[in-house]
């Protein structure tokens, strides 16, 4: 469920700072050896960026399907295509499978998808920064 909240520029900036730390961490680990941890961290980065984007628009997800609703809502931004949403949901499912069912994410997944993950992260950052710069 998506609810209206007061846009909070300072909270968005704080989230961006935490994301920067997570990015530093994920870039420092061996992705072949720790592919599951890296994939989980990339998902968390995307999720938190999406949270920050919605917060900058005065929105927030809540409830049992909050993460799915969060990703699905991104289709409302012209910068995202349906294939982007499907890909991010696939990453969400992989993260859930590893976190809740102990399933490993194979290194080949990151080898094949890291570029796309990084592109989505950059796209989200550009959108957020654009909104931060336009907020008075």
C-alpha cells in the first residue's frame, strides 16, 4: 500500500549517505566468493533509493507487500520501462529466497547482470538528485 507523507529532503539526504556506505561495502567484497551477499546489498541499495525517490514525492509504502509495491510504483516514472520493473522484482525475489530460504545467488547472476544493476542505481540517483535540486 502506498500512503501520502510529508516530503522530507533531510531524510532523503540521510538515506543517500547510508547508500553510499553500502555501495562502498559491496564494491569491496569478492563478488565471486560472496555473490549472494553482493546481490542482497545491490537489492538493498535499489530498494532504499526507491524509498528515497518516493519520499521526495511525499509517498511511502507500508504493509506486507511494501517492497513489491515500492518497485512496482517505479513504473510511474517515465525513466523506467516494464522490463526494468520486472528485473528489479526478480532481484527482490532472489534476495527474499536467500534471506528467507537460504538459497544462494550464483556468481553468474552478477556476472550477467551487474551492469544493468549499476545502471538502475544510477538512474534512481539521477532522479532523486533532480528532485532534491528542484525542491525549495
